[in-house]
């Protein structure tokens, strides 16, 4: 029988400023602490052609992410 062990969504987000990016991460952490949203995992942050790129993972359908992260 098939059983789903781990699942997550990986997103790549673009922000105009570093401050916007940091505010997004802070907001996600606050929501996590209030248990209104699952914790995100930051994979990478980089600046490309004046844009700030954030790559994150978040649980899908309240499943665990790989390795329980």
C-alpha cells in the first residue's frame, strides 16, 4: 500500500527590497509562533539584477517535510 511520508511546497519569491524580504520572513515566523501557519524553511537568499530572491519550503497539506524539518 502506498503511504505519503513527506510533502512540501518549494517557492521562489521576488522582492524589490531587502527590507521587504526580511519583513516577509519575520511575518512567517510570527505566524508560526501563533500556530496559524506551519514553519517555513529558508533554502537561499540572493540578490539578482536589483531584485531580492528568496527560496523557501513549507509543509504541504500539514504533512511533515523531509526528515521532520
